[in-house]
C-alpha cells in the first residue's frame, strides 16, 4: 500500500510505502508518527500515488498567498 501524506511543519508531500510506525519529512527532516499524518490518498498503485502527489502539490502551490507591496 502507498499513501500520499503531508508534513504539518513545512507542507511537503511524499509517498509512504507500506505502514511504517514513523517517517521523516524529506524536505524539513521533521520526524512524524505515520498514523497521525494527513493522508490524501491510499492506493495499491504507486503510479496513482505519484499522480496524486503531483496534482495535490500543484493545487497547494496555486493557493499559496502572495505578498502585497
């Protein structure tokens, strides 16, 4: 099973393979309890998990606030 999860510290998305007890964010290095992470999708298809991670990342990037000067 693959799960697309998100970091509560830096909002990075990554794919968990299997069901680990703990995982580390690949961007900021924060350690997380895997069962407490937000799961955007769970699937048996790794390609599907990659597609969801990519599309969710694009959606999050377009919703980022812009600074007003």
